[in-house]
């Protein structure tokens, strides 16, 4: 989930730190107060294009930071590995700096990154419902995945996908063998080159972690020496060092011992403490003497790690994969003389796979068609509650007959389409012109599937466009339902929607001297009621508007029981 969003020098926001929580996060505020800036900032975190026009007047640089908790987003571990970042972390810190002179910078967990890397890394992390470029559900591959999860077909789809991967692996091997019949020597030479490329590195499984630790230790040489010297000074300073103080105390205690033998045990304890502290001082001195700045060793480590990274890039995601690739290459080279027999064997295996795939694919297609109708009816029903009674949601599905033409999830491809008004043609989700309609449609779909994974955060913008009253209340209730499984952030003008908030933030605009400033304030229970009253009855709070706000909060609470 998105924990913290920091915005500095963007439009009318001088500096703001917004803390989000689990559940339903509502952002409200007057028109023009700066709510859209929050959307723009989040879009930049996902890899949106930056413009110097965003920079606050009179400033040279704008900065956006986002801190994400990855505890519930398991797929980000593989994604971080894919893009070369540490994968064991449970947090993701994205920072973007936009400079008026054009020197834009991006960092991920403190490491510099490119815009394309940021876009790939953060894809699916936040679903901006209202901005189609960041919406996962406008993508056909995501739509098919959603359909399978809704219909309980995920295992069946994964089984077919696994079978298809094996088939394609054999198909690629068959193509390779067929080519090698004409160019065997060239292939063998290339295999030898790759094998030598890996073998010459003399890889070991734990080497990369060990070298990383040693590199970090060498990079911290100066800091470790300074810290250790500080410790030694505290222990051994002539004026106020710990050792000197202990010696003085022991001397005085021995004088007391000559007068009172009952303090013998105390004196013994203090003497042992002095001896142990002296040992610590000696150990710290030896430690300081052992610290050496070794730039040559550091460069060697960096070069070696660069080599390992290059091998991982070419042959596998980690050293284990690289070594596995080596085994495969050696096996292939050893078997190259028996290619003809292997080719005949593969042709037989592929024929068996094709027969099995066609049978399983046909069953899956029939099941998907049935589930498509159920999902279409359910989403269309949800749309009626969201003041889109004329809208009709449907799923267009097509299937390929030839196994070679199948996608990763089998023979089928789907397209979610919606007819928003009677008499109009149904259009794909990404072609819906109204941001409000698209947001409500996304909400209806998310409400139906009760999604428990896949997307980290849902951000709904313009979801209240053109609605009010009971419809708005239903929107809030459905948002609350989706927020039971995902973090939801919703920007709204409607008190009916805001009344369901688990966490309410208010965007407020003010004047400081000659400058317009925007602040984002976290609301407590009393302030939340006052904000709802303002949304219900205008800027002047009255007893009636406060009573109405209290009633609305109670209705929202009761409706969720």
C-alpha cells in the first residue's frame, strides 16, 4: 500500500506530506484547492511524463516521493529482481525530481533509475481509475486473468499455461534442431563460447552475497574508523574517559575498604569492570589498527560484481539460474551429435502435446464463455446502483484454432466492452470518454470480483461526476467493500461517499502574504464531521448541517454492518 506521499514545489503546493492508511482513504476539498495535484504527483511516481510547468512559480525544482509497504504485494519481489533492485526489502521508496533546467532525476530505494525502468517496475502497483494510461483493467491480458479468477478457472488456466510452456519449449527445441541439421558446426561453436563465458568466471553460489557484504564493508571504511575512534576516546580519554573514572573510583573504594571490609564485594566488582573495560579499549585499538582503506580491493570487488551481474543478465536471474543454464548448454553440446534421433522423438512428443492442448483448451473455452455471461450480468447489475442503468457491460471473446497462435493463457482472448447509452455501440473500456463513467465501471467490476490481489492500490478520481443522493451513497458503500481487500484512495466532492472513509484527508487552499498555498490535513473524528457538514451545507457550519453530517456518518456505519 501507499504509506506516504511527499510533494514539494508542485503548482500551489509548497510542501506537503500525506500519510495514507489501509482501507478507504478519502480526499476532499473545494474545487481548485489542489486535489488534482495529488493525482498528478502519484502519476509521476508511476512513470508519468514530467513537465517543467508543474514546478511552483519562483522555484527551480519540484520533488515527489512515495513510500510503499510491500508486505501484501508479493509479486513485487520478483519485479524488483527483474529490474536489478534488492528484493528482500518490504518497502519501496520512489523519488522524482523535476528541474526547470531539464535535469530530471529518478531514484528507486536510493538507486538511480530510468523512466522506462520506473514505468515497468510500478506497473500494476496503483490503478488510477480515471486515467486510462495507468488502468490495469483496460488491458486484455488483465481482463482474461480477472475472468479466470472470477470463475474459479485460475488453476485450470495455469495448468493449460504450464502445458503450453512445455509444448513451446519443445517446439523451440525442434526448430533449433532443424536449423542445426544445416548449421551444426556454427551452433556448436556458439555453445562453446557461451560455456566458456560462464566457466571462466568460476562461479560459486554464495559468492555474490559474500562480495556484496565485503564491498559494503570497504565502502564504510572511513565511517567505521571514525566511529571506532570515538568509542576509544570515550573509554580512554585522559580527562573524562571511562577508564580514568573507573580507576579513580576504585582508588577511593580501596580507601573505604581499609575502613569497612563490608565493601569488599563492591571493590571486587569494580575491579573486574575496570579490567573488562581495559580489555574493550585494547580490542577497540586492535580493531582500529585492522581497518585499512583498500581501493584496489574495492575496485576488484566492483569489477567482479559487474561480471556476475552481466552473467545473470545474459544467462539467468541469479547465479543458480546461470549455473543451471551452464548445465543445459553442456548437455546440448554433448547431445548435438544425436540431433536427428532427438528430432524424431520431439516430433512425436509435440503431436501428443497438441492433442492434449486442444482437448483442454476446448474445455477451458466453454467454461470461459459461461463465466463471461455471468460476469457481464453481475457487473451490469452493479452499474444500475451507480446511476448507469442504461449501461450494459459485456465481454467479447474470440478463440484461435491453431495451438501455435494461442496466447500464454490458452486459445482465448477477451475484450471488456460497455454500452453506456441505449442505441450506442459498445466500446472497449479504454475508449470510454467520461472519466466518471469509467471510474464507476471500474468500481462495479472490482466490487463484483472482490479482488484480493493483483493491484496494490486503487485510486478513484472523478467517480462522483454526475451523481448524488442515494447513488452517491451506493458508490461510497461499494468503495468501502473494495477497501476490505485493497487500499483505496478516492477523491470526492460528495459527503455521501466521504462518510464511508476509514481515513479522511482535506485539501485546503489559503493565502500566505502574496502566495497561494495548499495544505493537506488529516482529519480527526470531529473535524471529519465538520468537513462533511461543509460538503453538505457550505462553508458556514450550522447545527443543522452538523446534525446532518452525524446522521450521514451513522447511516454509513450501519450500512456496513
